[in-house]
């Protein structure tokens, strides 16, 4: 329902999402929980009855943004005569719940990532000013069991959470502390959610997890087996009519098993794109990060993935300036990037996170060194990204149309390798996979001309 359709008596909710795709998914599920209570989503916080900040704790900057946003919301709440309810959700809520309440008394509710199903109950408590306003228990399965089984799809692509939490304990990362232990959802629940999405016209699903390829879900209804792998799950979901494209993110190199690698080659719905973060190309730094693999082992995984699916586009995350990183270590990262050749990459300066082992390590790297390394790395990654995009010029590419383009008569969609594609065509093609001849490429998108709408085999 759009804000324009909202009945006058209805309440409104504005949710601002920071950080990763898990948070995007969680925000959608919070909307699902609130809908039966009459909360309609709106596009700005000013007049909303409920404002939720779904936060990210991964780097210091992301956390600080939350506190500055809360200052602005406090002013809006005062202007509303105190009618606005402010909730902080997500990983900052999990890590700093009491600190948030102390630093910003205008906050009414704080709920960690496993407590979204309790949102209605907490809103009631806050309005009566009784009971707990802080929920940061870890009970992932209780959350999934309690969330509504139906979801309103928002276009032809959708995220589907299959796994949460992390047991890897990389020494720089807060996720194991904010999202809890690794847990996989039951295959049967995932299947139901995927079917319901397909029935609403979703063509592409992205399976989500902090360590999605560590997935090991149970399926009492289907096979009585309790340890399905991600490869099996992908093959199973590929059988659902209407699901034309499957992706998964984010993966860990240690969990990249042979069956999943094979699925890239033998399952047509599996898209030729793999986001496999490596963080560093130096074995010494990988060890200090507790990543559990070497740079050459990572290269070998990519060799096997490329053997299985030669068209694969590789993506990764990098951290520069991890404690103790020397010029030589950094050069090893640059060499790995040259060897792999990435289509897309995300790179960050190391940000010490309270409570993680790396924050206490000797050899913290000065800010100006981190800056210089990040610039050099991003320059190389940008060159590779542009070269990848330009390599598609002249080719006819299958594009899933996701909506109207910015210009009149233009539609936009997504390539198999995750690039945004703009082309001349009617918005009515939304949800179809069409052939587009690529005529232009920039850093972040491709442009082209519609060749023909394809027959979509359903
Ligand atoms: N599970 C994924 C993996 O194993 O690579 C990554 C998930 S993490 C939410 C997303 C990215 O944030 C990481 O890949 C890493 O590059 C970055 N990141 C995490 N902690 C960081 C820190 N303390 N400083 C800078 N970047 C960080
Ligand atoms: Fe964080 Fe990913 Fe390492 Fe888990 S595997 S601790 S989520 S970086």
C-alpha cells in the first residue's frame, strides 16, 4: 500500500535501514509484522507515528550516524507533541542497547535483530509506559516461527533469509556478538516463503545469510534429513515455477564446498555471480584475522568456480590497514586483486570495534596510511569494474526488468552479473526477462537497446 492509499485512521511507520542486505530483509519483515496493526509505510519520518532505525554496527562511522539521526528524530518528536514513537533496531541496538537509552532518552524502544516479532508487544508496552523497552535476547528460530508466514513482495526481486549469525569469529568483526551463533532456517519454511514470493511475481531470489554457504537446514517434511547444504537448497528452490534466478550472499571461502561450486555450472537458475569476501591477500594478515584459509586456497576456489561456470563475475570485500599490515602485506592484496580480476568489490579501512580481538592488537595502522592504501586499492578495483562493464558492450544480455527508468520511455533492470541496466522500453515489461543489446557502460551501470522480450519458461 502506498502512503497515498493510507486510510486516515491508519498509523504510519517509517523505517530507515543501514548496512547490509540482512537489514534490508529484516526491515521488510518488520513492515510485515506491523501491517496487521494498521501501520502503513511512509517515505519520511516527519509525520510518522512510529520511526524505526534499523542499524549497523560493522564500522564506527555506521554507529555514529545512528546517534546523529536520533538527535534529529528527537526534535521531530518534540514537534509532534511527543506522539512519535522512536525504536532502534539492528546490530547497534544489540551491542549498545542500554547506552542508546542513556544517550538519547527520546528513544522509546530498543530491539536486537532476533526480537522483531516482539515489536507489536513492545509498542503496546511503550504506550502504556510499563514493562521492558529493551529486547536483546538471541532466539533466532523463535523469531522466524513468530514472523507472519505471508510476505508482500515488492517487485520481481526479493531477499530471502536462510541463515543467520556467525561462528567464525574473524578478529575484526562484531557480527558473532551482535547476530549470535550460526543458525539455519528449516528448508520447509524457506520453500513456503519462496513459493509465496513466486506466486506474487518474484522472478529472482537472493538467499541471505551472514555466512550463507554455511547453511545446513533441516527438512522433516521433504526428506527427513537434517543437514541440507546450500547447493541442495538452491537445486530444490530452482524447481519452483516462476523462480528464474537464484543468488546467494554473503559466502565464506571456508564453506565453499564442491557441490555448491558444481551448482554454479549445472543449475541454470543460479546466476553467474559470486560474492566471496577475501579481506586480504596476505597469508600473515589472513591468519591474524582468523579467516582460516590462505590466499592461494582462495585462488584455488575461484579457479574451480570458473571451471564450473566460466561466465562467473567475482565480487569481494577488502579491509586495508588491519593491525600489523605492512607495505608488503598490502602489496599481496593488490596482487590478489590483479590475479582474480573483480567485477564488483567493496573495500573499507579497518575500523577497530570495541570487544573484538583486533581492536586490542599491537601495530594499529595510522589513519593516513590506511587512507593511501584504500585509495590505491579502490583505483585498481574501479579500473577492473569499468573494464568488466565495458566488456559487455556489443553483447546481448538477459535483463530482468525491475521497473520504470529515470527517463521517459526508459525501463531498468538487472544483468546476470548484478549491474543495473537502463534501456528503452515500457515499464509494463517489469517482471520479464528481456534481451538487451548493451551499447554503453559506466562504473555502476550498463545501458542498451531492447532486442526482444523473451519467452519466459514458467
Ligand atoms: N560474512 C562475510 C565474510 O565473511 O566476509 C562478511 C560480513 S561483514 C557484515 C561485511 C564486511 O564488512 C566484511 O566483509 C568486511 O570487509 C567489513 N568489515 C567487517 N568488520 C570490519 C571492521 N572492523 N572494519 C572494517 N571493515 C569491516
Ligand atoms: Fe564477520 Fe563474516 Fe568473519 Fe563472520 S565470517 S566474523 S560475519 S567477517
